[in-house]
C-alpha cells in the first residue's frame, strides 16, 4: 500500500509541475503581448496552443448533414429519357440487305424476321438516317436449318453511328475549311443534330487512323521525288492579345 501511495504522489507531482510550466509560458506570452513592442506582439490565436484540447460538440441527432434531395425530384430526374443517339426527325434512307444465297434462290427461303441497324449520314447540307434492314431467312422444308442474315457492309468501327461520309465531312471542315470542332458542333446543332466536340474529335481521329496508310504511301512517294512544290496560301489566324487577325501561311507539299 505504501508503494501505491508513493507512486500516486509522484504522478500527482509530475502533473502539477507540467501544469505550472504551462501556466508560466502563458504568463510570459501575455506579458510580451501587453508590454512588448508592437512588432513582437502575438496573434491571439497563438495563445490557444496552451489551452487544453476541447471536445468536439456532440452531433445533433436531428441534424442529418446537408439537406437531403427531394425523393420525388430525384425520381423525376432519373426517369427522364435519354435523347436518342440519332434524332428521329431526320429523313430516312432505307436499304434492304439480303444474303447472297437468298438472292440466288429466293423461292427456297422463307423470311422469319429482320435485324435493323441505323447510322447517321451526312450529305452536303443535310443529315440522313441510314436504316440497314437485314432480313432473316430459313430454308423451306428444313426446320433444323440455321437462319441466315446478310452481313453488315464494311464500317470504320463496329457500332459507330457515323458513316464514312459524315467523318469525311468533319475532317474536311476541320483541316480544309479550318473550322474547329466546337464551331462544327454549333453548325450541326442549327441543323437539328447535337454533337459534343469531343465526339467530333474522336471521329476525326478514327478517320485519320484509317487514312494513315495512304498518308505514309504519299509521304514515301514525296520523299522519293527530286522536285517538290509547296502551297503557301496565306491564312489569317487569331492570336491572343493582338486584337486582330494575323497573317499566316499553310505549307502543304504539292
């Protein structure tokens, strides 16, 4: 019991000494603040370093954080249908595609359905919906025969709604007419078809990837030639800070 009492007194003595040291530092800081020079005055927030840590106030049970969103409004926004990838008001050009074996002997086949895929095409000045209707057929008299369907025509990318004509128009506008993608998006929006400029950029990159083989062939032929011509047609461009268009040039090997 004597050992426990001695240990308790030692702990109490250490605690009192620590408290006295903190109080002395606080008094010294207050004296410097009151009697010291203005350049040596302390920020009042510095005195909070000597205060014991305060417990955070208990959370109010009725406080559930930020105001919860109205469930009805959330459901209404969730139920809003997404706009169609291809606007429905565009004129439709329907193409019927039948398998070669059906075209060779149409009397031996029975149509049981069809598969429809739509693409977005661009003809100078207007958009069109290309609807590819591929009929499904089974051979008459053979109930176990596998249905046949016409293959899709070649495409630059599977499930891409843009036809090569539309991608060519985007590339032509960008690199021949010098129209940035956001301006092309504005032009297409006035025609009733909305695109994000990143979509146009991705389609242009897709076309450039397919044209890279032609580009390399032209480049190889160009560097083999001993005589070269260049198109130095001047082009005005906007330079930030100048306030007016500056003359530039487009150097293109001919």
